[in-house]
C-alpha cells in the first residue's frame, strides 16, 4: 500500500513480520472491499482506505482491533453484544465466513457488515496474524427487509407501488403460475438486453444458464403449489449479446385467499459483486503465499548471515543491508502489481543510496521487464556486488567505475536464447582471488542456478571484479519476442 498514512508504525516489529507487511504492500488498496491486517496479538498493522470509510475513524498506532472496536457500539443482528471473531480466528486458526455484525457510528449512522477473516500462517503452520475483509451490506439488508415486508402486502398495497414500478433501479417482473410473464419493468430489459415484448412472448428460465436452472425451477414449482412462501436464489443468465450476468432473484407470491394470482420476482444485477468476491479470494490466497515466501527468505538470510558474521555489529550491518535490498525489490514489484519489474529501475534503486555520478555507474541495455522470481533473485545478487564494490572495489575510490551491460545471446549448441548480464569494475584497487567464498559469492553463483536455472561466473582479475550472469531469456523476462534492435544498446 503506497499511502503510508494508512499504515501503523512498524518500528517495533520483528524482521519476518516486517517482511510480511512489505509483501502485502500495495495490495490492500487494490481490493474493492474494506480490509485490514493484524498480528498474532490482534494489533492492527495495515488497513486500506475503504476500511477507514466504513469504520468512520482511524486506528491509533499499535491499537488492537478489540480496543478499537470497543470505542464503537458493535453488536450482532439480534442486538446482543458481539463476541470477538478475530480473537477466535487467531486462537484456533479457523477462518470466519459471512458473519454479520452491526456498528453504530458516533454520528448515529448504522452500518451492517458482512465479515470474512482468514488466518495467516508462517512456514511452520503457526498463526502469525489474520486478514479481515468486510463488506458494507447496509443497502442490501434494507432491500431484503423491504422485500420481506412486501410479502405481507395485499394486492391493493401492491397497486399503490405501481407509480414507482417503472422507475426502480432493480428488475421487477410478474409471473403467472405457468411461468409466463405478465409484466416487466424497464430495468429487466436493461439487465438482460431483451425488450419487454420478448419477455411477454417467452417463459421463465428461457435465459437462465443451464447449470443454474434446477434449483430455481424446483423452488418456483413449490411456490406455485403453496409449499413455499418466499425464496431467493443467485444464478447466471445469458444476455442477448451472449454475455453471462450474475443476478440475485427474490421471488414472492401474491395471493387472494387460497388462490395464487401471480408471483413477483425482483432481480438485481450482482455481476460486479461476484467478480469482487473472486478477486478477493485470489488476492488473499496470493497474499498468504507471499507471506510464507517472505518469511522463508528472511529466515534463510538470517541463518546464512549469522554463519559468516564475526561480531554482532557485523551481523546487524550485513543483515540489515540484505533486508533493505529485498525491500527495494518488493518496492519495484509493487509498482507493477507484483507481476514484473524493470531491470534498469532495479539497478538504479540499488545504487541510489551511494549518490554516485553517471561517470561512476554506467548501465547499457534496452529496457527489460523481468518476472517476479528473477527480480528477487537478482536484487539480492546485485546488492552483494554493489556493497562489495563500495567497500573494497571500484566504487571505494574516486576514479573507480562500474559498467553493467545486458543483451540477449544465443546459447552455444542448443539454440536457446539467454539473457547475458555483465558486471565489470575498473579503476579500483588491485584485486586478488579471495582465499574463501563468503555468503555473497555463494548467493550469486549458487542462487542463480537454484532459482533461475542459469549461471553466474565471478572473475577476480587484477584490474577489477567481473561477474557474468547467463539466464534463460523466457524464464526471466516478460517481453521475449518483442520487436527491438538489441545491437545498438542504450546508456
């Protein structure tokens, strides 16, 4: 999430949880529903703008959800005090689905919520927090209540509503016991794309998707037979243009004594809501996956750094630097919705803290969009190269220079296309082959093979370090096959 005013301070969080929040950064405001993330103790860590709109206020930094909710009147639909759903999820690891709660704002506005809570687990299966998504269903409940009341209306009361019949924003139709249409309003024509004349000449279920007919048809037959007073169903219909539309149908009989006059069906287009629910599920699943990956990465970095650090201070310096490199890679991915990142932007961000001029760092290559996995792997590798160059190599002296060139090449023998990235240092102190390989060298030479199926070769020549990456082009880039002249390069 790019808007930091919607993010509670992370200063006291442990590195794994900090990495988790960075993994979710930018995602929450993409959700069409109100969402917040909390830790294992229930403290609110992140929330989006839609959550603040529904809450009517903003949480204090470090405030727990229970403390925040206690300041508002929060209760179940039957008016009883509401138990803490979030505490139950954090304690049991069991998700909550479609639970209704009511919240009263200080200004007297009452909001009805539909709440879904998913626990977040670390790599060992322990609960580290939760994602709470909630919808404002106040208007939907108002419509439902109005429909419930309409069941008790007499025919005379129905006729009084005729003046507003045509102007309703939802589709309304009157159906005979045999399924023929007596009357439809203009909204029905808008939802389906068919004219009123078409409806009056057709029968119920003619445009219902085949997979959704049975449940609605059986309920309708029971309603005609007097076995069912009222029912509602969600189903798909096929519009005139062939497009599928999700609708919510509320069906109520109108009777005169024991005789069925007709059935009123109220139809609402819920296609956007269905799409939002699907996006919500996909995004929550993706968020959970990224949290696990981020925790595993941070734990691996900590373990490897601890093996080579001689002092606590050295461990802290190396570990923080590697976390920052990982964070910058996440920032680049967030700009592109976690689908890709530009190689040039990734490199520029890595050099940015050192304030180097264009004569010290030269980037040569066309703009290249890289896949998520390649971005994270190369970000860590370039961090090690940049840090080494700044401490001991070409960037440690005023006249030193680093040049990075990238271009696609043909692999020897097998015809594969590779992306070759060459790192070359010049003008720095004389270089000697190190007596042992540290974590940085192992990460560069081994990590690329393990993660991307490519290779990395480091040459410690006297005039300066040289490192050559060769990566499968289709595995690391998103613009393979794009028409461009790679031979000219770019500075």
